[in-house]
């Protein structure tokens, strides 16, 4: 069994299309979206329609929560200057799109035929705003994963790909499809983007699982052209990205 994990698409449909073309070549049984699907980028509707067609398993990210309740953006740790982008995005979605986002799950456990379980979430199983990095202390992971029996924990949210051992278990971050960060986010530092899309594939291999962290290039100038024509509040930030190709 081969499962593709895509996360943090953030309305970047050009990047999503590049990733799905790669997924098609990989012989995947199921796609799992780990959240933060629509806000920040110029094509939220196209992203949602594609996820509906894919019949992906969908996890709810902090941005998805905030799209459903923009008045509670701060609670979901959405920086204040991004709130206009949230409203811009929500105005482009129908009631049935919002209903679809409401159906996203907090966590989802997948059992591979060899008995190993993978637990999917956005930030941590407890909270979509928890950030897990390679430097997060093991004691913090203990508190996030208390009571869980999965052998693999996989999330997104940090926009930084990661493959980390945790005792006999693994913690994986599939990275970001639409907004791959150069450095982990820290308050006050505006993120810089890498000019590619990231995702992960987990494959059963006998008694164990193989993890493949993948990087796919996409047409950044096509994305910037769509952004220029979109009227997106965050247009200026986007246009400052991908400078060094
Ligand atoms: Fe995100």
C-alpha cells in the first residue's frame, strides 16, 4: 500500500497540479490532505474542487478553522496582516465549499496491511497550531502523542519537511505543497518561499514502512501571473518570492 500525504496547499493550485502529476506517476492508493487547503493563495475554489474529485482523506488545519470563523483568526494563530486574505478567500467559496471544509477531520489513523498504523494530523494530534520541528524536545512530543498507538506520526503546519526518529517510532512532516518555507516560521519574521512543492509518500515495505520526502518543481511565473490578475490582498508579498528561481 502506498499513501501520498499533501499539506499546506494554501490556495496554490499551480503547485497542487504539479504534485498531483507526480502522484499519478507513483501508483498511489490514497491521498491524505493534512490541512491548510485554501487561504493565502489565488485559487481556493480550484483547490477544493480538485480535493473533492480526488476523494482524499482531509485533515482540518488552523487556516481551515479560520476560514470557517474569520472572527476567531487570532485564536487559530493567523497573523493579523493575513486576515484580509482570509476574507478574500472566504468570499470566493460557496456554502457547500464551507460545508466540505467543516467535514475535515482533526486526526485520521491509517492501518497498513502489515499492522503498522500512521496517525495523520495538522500541527499535532491535540492542536492544529502546535509546531513540531526536528528540535522539539522529546518530552513535548510525549505530551502531544500521549495515549497514541501509531508507529508513524505525520503532520504539516511548519511548512518544513522532516523525518525524525522518536524512540522506535517516526515523526514525519510532508512539507508544504503551496508555501515551502526557507526557515521555520517565527513571530515577526515574514516567511520566504522556496520555488518548489513538497509532499511525502509512505509505502509498506515488508514488516516496515518506507518514507519518501519528495520535491516537485512548478511554474512559479505562471503562479505569479495568476496572482497579479487576482486582486489578492497579499499580492505584494507573493510577488517578492521566487526571486532566485
Ligand atoms: Fe500552513
